[in-house]
C-alpha cells in the first residue's frame, strides 16, 4: 500500500486557500458596511478590489485595528507574509487581541514555514474564544500537518460539536485516519464530508479530491474517477485535481492525455497557491522524456529541482 506524501506545508495550502480562495470560515464583519464589503471581497478572492477599498478607507482611519486586520488578510492572500505579520502586530497594539488576529498569525507563521511558531497563536485564539469552531478547525489542521493525528481528531470533533455543518472538519478527520493507515475509517469520513456539503451553497472540491487521491494510491482507479470529476467540476483550476487526473490517465495508458493534465496543473492561475506544483513538474518531466519531448522534459525537471531547493525544509510534495 502506498499512501500519498503528506508535505508539512499542506497546512498553508488548505488554510490559506480556505481563507482567501474559498468560502469564509469566520463571520464577516457586521458593521460598518464598508468593512463588510471589504471582507466579502477578500472571501470572494477579489484581493485587488479589497486592497483598493481598504487602502482608501485607511487614508481617513489609519489607526483602525479592523481595517489593519483586513489589510493583513489581503497581504496573507498575496503571500506577503512579513507584511501581514507586521500589520497584525500593529492592529494588536491599537486594539485588544482578537481570535481572528491570533488565527491570522498562526496562518502567517505556517505560510512562512515556521510550523514551530504556529501552534501558540492558534491556541491563544481558542483561549480567547473557546466556542469558535474555526479556531478549533485551524488547530486541527495544524496538528494534522505535524502528524499529531489523535490530537487533530479530537480538535476536529470539537469543531463538529460546535458547527455540525463544518464540512472541512469532516474532511480533516478523513485525512487523519488516512495518516493513521485506517483506510476504511478515512473513507467513511470523506464520504460524510461529501454528504454534508451536498446541501451547502459553498462547495469545496477538497473532500472529493482527498477521497479520490486516497483511492488512487490504493489502486482503486475506477472508484476514484467519479470523485475526481466532481472535484474538477467545482474547481477546474485545482492543481492537485489536475495532477491526479493526469495520474489516472497515465495509469490507463493515455500518456498524451496525462501530459495535457500535468501541463494544465502547472499553468493554471492557482498553481502557485496550491499544493502539488512540484509533483506536477516531476511527473510532466518524466512523461515528456518517455514521449521524446527532451527540451520540455529538461525544463520541467529544472523547475522541479528549483522548487525543491526553494523549500529545503520538505514543504513541497515530492512523488
């Protein structure tokens, strides 16, 4: 049995994408209206528009901690981690610490690869708001990333107790049980996540994608394909989904079709913000070599190597 590689920076891919590339995980600021509008822009991936609105409002309210926090969210989504941390520190100096800012600190430290610094702020968020389901979820994801599966399971279940429709918490339970090599239990929780989100307006491709990826690694290719297709219907630009579809096609002997999927996973607009880019380069290079595309094979392998060198701490998924 060959389980998927589980890179340390999976946390950033999951949580930062959840923060700025998907449905909001914490409540939108209720008032005033401009702040709600800015938060909605962040949550709907419109970072440029959010930045313009926030900066304009900060011209007249430069010491408002809420506006500074919103700008920190934008900077985090832009991978400008140091700036995000500085802004959060500024906001905390001007106003009382909040659970939201504590969560953002944890995300920023994770994004910077400082996993050892990410736990204290997320625990602080839970202390500030013990019934904050999002804080428990973020902590569960961090624990999963650190391979502390049993603790992550406990935090995921706390999340579900507080918010029974928190789909990503069910998905995280699947990831944890997969990490513990309990495949049947992992599949059960992935299916629960898929079932829970069936009636949700905010769809995520990740429950289907995680289940499909596990099934592929279990050589259950026919079972994996429908879930992978559902994931791509929700987000056709998910790097990992395109990568796994390439894997399915390659396994079926459709090498050119597989290469097209690997190329798409590399070139899509979200590639730099999602896990799987290094694997896509590696698989594309290997397949290009097999098909006789020597120049492209060399280019892809060089890019794969460059990513490895950039993330010497093992944060890139290596096949």
